[in-house]
């Protein structure tokens, strides 16, 4: 039987995005106890409008795995504003839960060891954040694919669909994305007009399904595909424009503050980061560019640790970062429930689908 260790207080940081959910359990001295991650599989179908990472099932699975073998009197939970823990923490038998809303921007600055600066985050969606030395803050975008998310994985995936559909129209539109996207979505090769993609285009899809196509674009761009590189350039230019708006709002265009890049698209695509930095540097050459190679969930934990004990914060930060450097997240894979046929809304049919 597994042994359970009891603590007075712990910090459980939860970073729930559209495509992934990550949780980090640390003591108040910064020692890492557990680190768990769940990612959406490329071929998976989303079951919620919020995406795989924010679904209640994914959150429950990740939190249960992260808290396994640990109980405490008080659990401090820094988490993003789009995430809900309603009823989930009770599964682990925690006595008292203190929720603390921590956005991506402050978490990224904490990881960059900065009190002020500009943050650009590009994952399934996209958002920028700025904080001046006098404490003024602004967050822009994060509006979703219909209204914004400039430079996001969704924008990249959506443009890739359009490029793949018209790839057969003329030789100048040829791209390896046509074959790869058709195979991924239809199981067949591309047709000249692109009609094979019409059923996919007319169906309802969660934004994470579209954003998942960004990995194909990143791979093709690294191989030198012209169309794929143009898609990344266009997306990076859009995000750089939002970075400029953020800096201009706070009057930071001519400062030497850090410019921090984070999010799955930025971290996993060197080309995207290069395009983004080039566009930002054209207008704001004095900014110091920092690419985060540590998970954003660690920054959320640091924000909570700083509130718990400001006097010992530096020691706790060094301990946390040292622990993360020598361990990896445990991957949790959750089998998605079966889809219901349209119109099947009865509880009996829902139970059958889950079985």
C-alpha cells in the first residue's frame, strides 16, 4: 500500500490550456514533489468548447495524479482564470483550498527573474502582457479565434488548411502541407480543387483541433517549405504587432526591459521565434529577448511561493528551478469518451456512451 505524506501547506500550480494541462506540486520551500502533464493527441476529438486541457475530466486526472501520496491542511492553488476546480479538489481529500488567479504574463516574468517587462505567449491562442517598473499592467488579445488570437496555433492551423486546399490550383502554390494535411484529416491524398477538405471545413471543430495542425506547419517550415515558412512569418508578424501595442500602451517602446517569449508555438519553433524577434527588434531594438525553456506552470508556482514567504522566496525559487532541471513531467493519457450522435441527449444514452 502506497504511503501518504502529510504537510501543513502545499502549492499546487495548474496551467490548463486549450491543448494541454500541467500541474506542479511543491512544498513551501520550493522542493518539487510531483509534476504531471496531459496533452491532446493530434488525432483526438475535443469534447468541450474550452479544449482538452480545460475539460473537467482532464483536470481531475492530472490533479489526482499530482496529489497522489500527499495530503495537507492547506492547499494553495495558483491557476489561470479560464480554469475551474469546482468539485475536483475534493477528490483528493484536501481540507482547505486557497485559489489564486495567476495569468500567463506574471508567471512568465517570474520565470525570467523580472519584475517588469513584456511577455508574448503563443499556444492554441495568443496573448501579450506588459508591466512597467511602476507597477502598471496591461494584457491584450486572448480574445479567441473569431476576434483575435493573432499569431496563435489556431491562426497557423487555419491558414494551413486554406493553403492545403488550394495547393493544386497552380504550380506556384505547391506545398508539402497539401499531402500531409489531407492525410491527417481525410486519410486520402489531395485532389486538384481541394474539395476533399470541404466536409472537414463545414463541420464544427474545437479550436484545439485546428491548432493541432500547426505542428505540421512547423515541421514543413523547418524542412524549407516556402508556404509553411510564409504562414509562420505572417503569424509572427501579427503577434509582434500586438507586442508593439502592449509596449505603446505602457510607454515601454524605448526601454531595455525583458521581452519574454513562451507558449507551445514559440518554444517548439525556432523559426517562429526568429521571425517574432526580428519584427519586435525592428521597432523596439533595446528590449532584451528571453525565450523561456521552463514550463509556465513553474512560474505560477513561483508567484504563489512569493506570496507565502517573501523573505525566503529567493531560496525557494533556486530550489524549485534546481529540482525541475533534473526531472521530467509524468505524462497522463486520458481516453476520451465516445461521441454522442446528434440529438442523443438523454441521460441513459450518455451513460451508454461513457461505458
